[in-house]
């Protein structure tokens, strides 16, 4: 199994550490991209590093955590092939996988505590993409990405 990437900023650091420990105890491989302390840092650097690895196909799934989740979502979704889903509950995490084949889970530490984050993460990891009519929409997203890259 390809490791799950995880990263945060200082505002998501504590939640990231708890999730890494939880996922390791579940027997899942996790690659922590930092930060490695609560020292103030800038989320774009960490979100880009994770999303770039997903975009290039080096890893299949990643988790980003900051205070609101909004900044990480904005950065991650700028890269082709990244479908980052800000999830504040289990239902939206599942739907992001079922309908959108999300490959980056984004959590906001001021909205999601450790227990809920664990539930959201496991639901997200254990939900498969539904395909069907949703695949057609993903194909449309890929075409939009191609247009953007070509400058149209």
C-alpha cells in the first residue's frame, strides 16, 4: 500500500500528530511532510509540497490540516489532478470520495476535533469512488485542466 501523505501548518500541527499516531496504530503507512513543531509556518509551502506529490502521481492520497482548511484547499486544488475536499463531517468526506474521487482530505482544526477527525479520515479512506455518471464529470474536470494548461 502506498503511504498516505500528511501535512499541516502550525495551526493544524497538534491534530496532525494525533492523526499520524492513530493511523499508524491502525497499521497504515503514513508519510509526514511536516511541519515537525508548533513553530509558526506558512501553509502554502506545506500544502503545495503534498499536492505536488499527488499531482505527479507519486502518491495516491493525502491529508492536509490547518485552522480552517480553506487555505490548504485553495493551494491544493490549483494543481492538476488534485481533488482536495474540505470536510467537516463524515457524510461530506464519504461523498467527496463517492462522487468526486477526492484524493486529498482537508481538515480544519478549529472545526474538527481529534475524535471526529479520526472518524472522518477512516470514512474517507474506506470509501471507494462510485464511478458511473461521476466518472464523466471527472473527465470534464480533466478537460478543463488541459484547457487551463494550454492557456485557453
